[in-house]
C-alpha cells in the first residue's frame, strides 16, 4: 500500500488527514479515476496516513545538511543508517 501513496506523491500530490477525512492537494488536479481510487481505498489510506513518518535532521562537517523524511513504515534507525551509508564520515550528527 505505501506504493500507492508514492505514485500519487511522485505525481505531485500531497496527502494529509483532517480528522477522518483525507485531504489531497492539489485536489483540482485529481482525475476522476484517481478520485475513485482514493474513495475505494479510503480506509487503507487513512491507516497509512495515521502512522508517523520519521523525520531526521542532519548536519555534515561542511555546515551543509537538511531534513530527511522517511517513508511510511521506516524506523528512525533505518533513516539514520541510510544517512550514514550515504555520507559516511562527513555526517556530523543525525537527530530526530
């Protein structure tokens, strides 16, 4: 199911929950087929959106850095491990 949201987000859509309602932006860009798909899979999408995605702030030795938003279902440690693999010794710190 995370792949379903990934397809939408790769197409430029953002999802969030407002109480038990799924909010998709830009809603005006959704096709009738996409709207029907979201409606048919509402319960599963709400379940996915209700889980937190890990957010890790990191800094490199050269004062560069940023924020890494993990995928649905990723653990914080998974994201930190990926940052370590990517940046190695250049990674100064990574915090949640």
